[in-house]
C-alpha cells in the first residue's frame, strides 16, 4: 500500500495521522492511502510559505518567469507519466488526461509572460512636475483548494500565476486523486523554484479550515461544488481574505430547429459523456426548440450512443472511464432512477454497464433521458455523471428563460445556423461562458474562466488577466521632486 504525503518547504513530508483510501475507480480497489494533514502540518506549510515570501517577492520578475519556462518543459517531458497518474486515480482515459494537462500547461505559458503582465501603469505630469504610477504587488501567502475532476489542470489555473506574481503558495488538492498534483508540484523544485515558495498539503476540511482562518494567508482560490464554494467564500471573507470560489454547474445546450443536427450530436456526445460527465463545463441538458428538433436529436443521439465505449484509462479506444467513487456511482444512478419515477423516459440506460475484467469498477454507461421537466430532481441538481437530459420547448425565448432561471450559470451553448439568434443569445443569456456551436467554451489561458450566479462567489474570474489582478494588490504612487520651478506655498484647498 503506497502512502501519499505532503510537499512542504521543498521536502516530501509524511507525518503520522489520519488517512483516507485512494481508489483506482476502474478496479474498485484502494491500493493507496493519502495522509490527511493535521492543523499542525498545515501551519508548517503556511510558515514555510511565509518564510520564503520576502526573498521571492524581491526576486526579479524575469527570474521568476524563467522558473516557469523550465517548469513548462518538465511538464511536457513528464506528460505520459502525469496522464497515467491521473488515469489511475481519477479514471479518465489517457487521451483526455493528456488534454487536461495541455490546457494546464497553457496557464504556465501565460505565467511566463509575467514581466509584461506586471509592468503596471504610468502617467507623467499628472500635475506640475508630478508623476503617478500604479504597481501590482504580491499579496504574500495565498492558498488554493481544488476538486477531484481536474487534478492537474485546475491547480495549474492557480499557482503558476500566483507564484510568478511574487506570492508563495499552499495548495490543498482533492484527497480523492492527489498523486498527479503532488508529482507536478515537485517538478517546480526541479525547475529551480526556491524551497517554501510552493507547498502541497493533502487533507480534508480540517486542513481547509486552517487555510481559511490563518491570518498569514491573504487570499483563497477555490474550485469545487457550490455548497462548499459558498462556505469557503463566506468564511474567507469573514477572516478578511480575498476570495474567488468557483462552484458547480448545470450547463444547457440549446438545439435550434435550424442546427446542423449531425454536428450538434457529435459535439454533444463529447461534451455530455467525455470524462464521464465529470466536468464543470459538461453539457448535461439539451434544450430542443420544437418537437421536430427534439425528435431528430433524440433519434440521432440514441443511434450514436450505441458505439460508445466505457472502460479503463489505459485503453485508448475507450471514450470515457468510471466515475470517481462507488458512492458517486450510486448518486448518479439514483438521479436516473428518480427521473424515471418522476415521468421521464430513459432512452439509453447506462445504469448497468458491463465492463469486462473490471466488474468491481465504478462505471456508469452513457445515459439519455427524454421528456425531462424543470420540477424533476434530476433537472435541478448537478448530476456530474454521463447523463444527458433532453427538455423540449416551443421557442428560443423559453429555452433562454430555463437557463436564466437555473441557479447555476457556468457555461452554455447554442447550436444554430442563425447568426442573429446566436448574437441575441450571447448578448442576453445570464451565464458566464457562452459557446456558439462550441460545446465546451472553456476560455483559453489568456482570457479568464468563471461562471455567473451560484457558479462563482467573488468578483474576479480564475486565471488570465483576472488572475493577475486577483494575485496582486494595486499600489498607486504619486511623486514630485520639489525644484524652484514647481515649489509651491501652503494651500488648504484640495489639490485640483
Ligand atoms: P468538493 O466541493 O467536494 O471538493 C472540492 C475541495 O473542497 C476539495 O479539495 C475538498 O477536499 C474540499 N472540501 C470538501 N468538503 C469540504 C468541507 N466541508 N469543508 C472544507 N473543504 C471541503 O468538489 P469535488 O467533488 O471535488 O469536485 C466536483 C465539483 O467541483 C463539481 O460540483 C464541479 O462542478 C465543481 N467544479 C467546478 C469548476 C468550476 O470552474 N466552476 C471546475 C471544476 C469542478
């Protein structure tokens, strides 16, 4: 049995204490356990980050960026190993894990531009002989708390940018699949990052609560489910911290009557079932406008889904893998049951998939449910499994109203050939990330990622330009060097 510890002050640390099993979700076997950090261990990580901050803050930004250039190279060199670690504990197929890593690396590439990103703003002669400028200074120790579903990418949204901006970091990854996250963090040491600048503590609520309340931690980036995001945001705020807390989702795709239906079906297959639907940007509801569109969509989806293959991460012909835990499998199946009991039609039933050689794995097959209505439990909740629900409406306005009324507002997409309709949709829909014939509109690393409504607590989105603002505080300096030309007498009026 392998024991997974922490990474503190440049060293692997494994203090005795509570542990949790880490499963291979394809086999259903727990062959590793992870240490759950005590308050003392988290304090040790915070202290290491605090001690490393003064020197790191004063390290020239170009030298900080050079660490990121090397880090990027190491990530690419180790990509196969990282994909394997992700597959073993998360279950996603290697090609999907490689994609996740690549999107994470793009955030490192963005961080490499720190000298440009941190140049600040300068105005000459704002008054007689007076110059004024704004600089963006690091905050100090900042922390990240991340979910299981992107163990490489989501942490990479956070710490490369935070670190390159001059902060030091404590990461608390998901306790369900910690190995790839821990391995990646150790590459930073190899890339030349000084000890203490990056620290990883594995753990659960006990560890998180130390990060949320310790006054040395100046900011919290969180990604996970909405109830926990809300708790993180309110607790961090109550302790005077800056916080961005990204939560759950229920992403709808509108399928218009004029859509290229074969294309929409292909896009929906990957967006609904890829990574077993365990993506915060997964499309889990298709809203068909008009019965003709609904019938065509369901018929084509049903046909296309017969070819899908669910299985273990290391067989590249598989389309997607198991869900994360046995309990989560039961939850997903429970929502399919409830939809059936509440009157929906299970068109393709993935509740009992047969995966040869992996009979004890946490598999759910691709499931298609038609005739879903907004009062059903399966519609209200984020299922986070390979389940696509179809709702039928008469007009695009009704489809948009459904989306606007839902508590989440992470991502959405419209499939149409009508540019006017698409423009109206993107202008008016109450959702943070919008796709037009693009099913997973995850912003690239040089934009920023974030939902609306109860999908994001906070103001600034994750990574990209908003990330730079989140991990820095603005200081504005106004300067005059008195000389005979500009020396003034006493004035009690407000300077204008
Ligand atoms: P989760 O909320 O259970 O856990 C996220 C993190 O919070 C983990 O590190 C976990 O250890 C910690 N945590 C859990 N319970 C806690 C508690 N009571 N107190 C303090 N910390 C706690 O989420 P998950 O199941 O790991 O991930 C799936 C969820 O994340 C989904 O809802 C998904 O939509 C969401 N997600 C959102 C985004 C986004 O960008 N909006 C991205 C990825 C995942």
